[in-house]
């Protein structure tokens, strides 16, 4: 077939809507466009020059420009999967384009996604997207490894995904509609993703299944080049909090490489603030902490997840409460802030889990939090053990809300625990204290998060009557 035009579409969990509030603080309608999809658009443009992307995280989709494309790629995580299917159905009705769905959720749950697409591409798309374009261009029926499609009513999976090894690709952010106009908004983060894969195997983590346990890295030079381009792109407009997020899941898994990237950042002379996700072990590595500090990292987001050794053990996290605490203290002693990423809804969690979390955060000076209720994606070990306990399969609720019937606390009570923790960590009293006692970035971030958490809580609260009803109906919590 003749392929003249390709469009990429990122569905929004809540499609973007313009509001004044969104310019300054986190609110519901604005998020950063998916870098993975921009990376794929960058690669596809090498084959078809009329390639462009729309992200509902930052704009409405211009349908007139999308529906006459020859191939339309849609990328879905779990939280935007339902919207992705909705868009695919709309495209199917109104366009003759070949529809391809991919991304983490489609990959792990291809039997669901394939109903809405001509093809699902499994795994990372860096090599398979150009391959599919090439097959279609040459009038061959795509049938290479890592595809799923329906033939004669039957779902066919052609084999395991193609794993790209050369991932030295700098995403061309200009390919995403409206992105350059939206930079400067406080909720749009400059981001760079430098490595893929993680050698660990935490039971709730969908990433190991998607990217694999073998770590693949970009060259330090390519990462530094990307950082420079990202900063230049985002500096088109002033952002209140100038921080670049290295979004790797486990940047430190290949220690030697991590050291070389940090050294390359230092040597490049880039003057910027950075943040990154860490496992607790990084907090024991004094040399790494020194390098991080010198490179401009003044905040580390630690996947703390739980505060009980029982939960660490059950979900294969391989850490302990005392190690977490020791690690937090050592990072802080090196002059960096620690942000905490937490999971609630573990089998051992009972009423009081929210208070325990808030007390820990406040007592140990954790600068901010993300609290996520446990969720279960097909393909993860926790899905296999807990699939009978899911409330429903409304994936759009996988944004921190309670999505299952936990062992020792009802969905209703657990959601109240999240609200409790959030309102204590981001209380008015602590906001005032941040205004007077915190300085610079730390103050700006706390203020932004205060309002963001207010909108998160208001969403969680709206669901309480429904959660109460289903908790009572379940008969599980007498
Ligand atoms: C940056 C980031 C964000 C940013 C930007 C999100 C975005 N638009 O991408 C922000 C801060 C906004 C964010 C928010 C959230 N996030 Co987030 N985020 C990430 C993070 C750390 C990096 C994403 C990234 O750049 N990846 C790197 C690129 C290269 O990978 P990729 O996007 O997956 O793309 C590759 C492949 O998947 C594939 N692919 C992707 N799309 C397509 C499409 C086609 C057609 C094909 C063929 C292939 C393909 O090819 C790409 C290139 O190789 C990921 C972790 C991760 N490793 O992905 C979590 C992650 C995506 N986030 C997650 C979650 C849970 C959230 C929140 C719900 C958290 C919360 N409680 O609020 C919110 C949801 C926001 C909302 N309400 O809509 C989860 C999602 C889990 C899941 N099963 O879907 C992840 C995986 C983290 C985790 N540890 O589990 N997030
Ligand atoms: S360490 Fe992080 S990325 Fe690695 S398996 Fe565990 S949760 Fe997933």
C-alpha cells in the first residue's frame, strides 16, 4: 500500500482542557506527553516524512488531520487504555487507516487490545514500528515476531516481542502537536529516558515484563545530547520549577554506566536541576550520591512502597524498613531531598495504614509523595494471585484509586486512608510552614503539590459513596 501519512495518538486519561489553574499547578487536565510515543514518531518519520503526533495530555486531537492518515498508531498505558479503545473505535468508524495499538498495557493485555486494532505490536516499538511500515509499504501481510492480530475470529500472537538494542534515539519533541506552545506550564516536565529494563522482579511491577530484566542503556553522549536538546526545547518558555526528570525505572542497575552518564553530565557543564527515581540501595553508595549531587540532582524519588517487612517479603521487594530509613537518612546527609513513592492495599494493610504513612513522611522529612493503591495488570505476578479480587476492569481508575478488595481492609476504608495520608502530608499548616521555612524549588514544589493533592483528594472523595456500597455488598468486611 502507498503510505503517505502517519499519525500517532496518545489518549488522555482525562483529555486536556484549557484552564488558568492548569498553567500553574497540577490539575486534572494536563500532563506531559508520552516520550515513548514521540520516540516512535521520530523513528517512523525516517520512513514517512508526513509523520506527526497528538497527545490528549496537552491538546485536543485535530481529527481532520488524523482521519485521512494511512496508518494510525495509538499508545496505551493502563490508565489511558479505555480512552485509547474509544479513540480506536472512533477511527475505525470514520477512517480507512490501518490501526495499530501498542504500549505497556496493549503488550501485556494484547487479547483485549487486539479487538480494537488491525495489529497490536508487543513490547517496545523502536524496531517493529519501522518494520511494520516497511511490510505494509511492500504489500506484504505483516507477520513478524511480536505481533498480535485477529484472523477468522481467532487471536494470533506471532511470538515474543522484538527487543531493540540500539536505543540511542533523541525524541524530536517538535513532532508532537502543541508541545512547544505548552512548555513552561508547571505540570509539563522536561524528561529524558536513558535506559530500559530492570534486573529486579517486584511482584506488582509491569515494567519488568514489558522491558525485560536485562538492562539496555543509551550511550552517555547520546543522553547528554538529549538532555541539552530537552533543556533548550523547554527553555522556550520559563517554567517556575526548572527541573529535568530522568525517568528511568532503575537508572543505577548498571552502576558503571550510571557513573559514566553522571560524569558526562558534569563534564558537559550543563547547569540544571535534575530528579530521578532510585531504589533504596543507592542511598548506601556514597560515591554515587556525591556524583549525583555534583551533576545537579537535589532530589531523589525513592520507591519506598511499603513500611512493613512483611509486605516487602510478600511482593519480592527485597528491602526492609530499617534499610529504607538508613538510606533516606544518608541521602539527606548528602544534601539531597527524598521524595517517597508508596503503595497501599497490600494484603497485610489494615485501618491505620494512611496514618502510619503520613507519620513516616512528616517525621523523616520526606519532601513529597505519590500514593498509589495496588493495581493489577495481566502479566504481573500480583495479577495472577489477585485477579479474583478486582472490583471491575475499568482501567481508567488505575490512577491511584482503590481497584480491588484488599485482604484486611475494605476498598472504602482504604480509599479513606489515602485521603487521610494526603490531607495530613499536604495540610494547610504544612503549607504555611513550607511558605515560611522552605526556600527556592522546594517551596515551589510543595505549593504546587498542595493544590494537586487537593484535586486528587476531591476525586477520591467523590467515589466514597460507591465504594461504601460495594464494600458492604461484598460481605467480606464484617
Ligand atoms: C514519565 C512518566 C509519567 C509522566 C508522563 C506520562 C506519559 N504521558 O508518558 C507523568 C508524570 C504525567 C505520569 C503520570 C502517571 N503515571 Co507514569 N510514568 C512515567 C514513566 C516514569 C516514564 C514513561 C516513559 O517515558 N517511558 C519510556 C518510554 C521509552 O517507554 P514507553 O512510553 O513505554 O514507550 C515504549 C514502549 O512501551 C512502546 N510503545 C509505547 N507506545 C506505543 C505505541 C505503539 C503503537 C507501539 C507499537 C509501541 C508503543 O515503544 C516505546 C518506545 O520503545 C513510566 C515508567 C516507564 N518506564 O515507562 C511511568 C508509568 C507509565 N506511570 C505509571 C502510572 C501508574 C502513572 C500515574 C497513574 C501515577 C498516579 N498515581 O498519578 C499517572 C497517570 C497520569 C494520568 N492521570 O493520566 C505506570 C503505569 C503502569 C501501567 N500499567 O500502565 C508506569 C509504567 C510506572 C510504573 N512504575 O508502573 N507518568
Ligand atoms: S525495582 Fe522498580 S522497576 Fe525494578 S522490578 Fe522493582 S518496581 Fe519494577
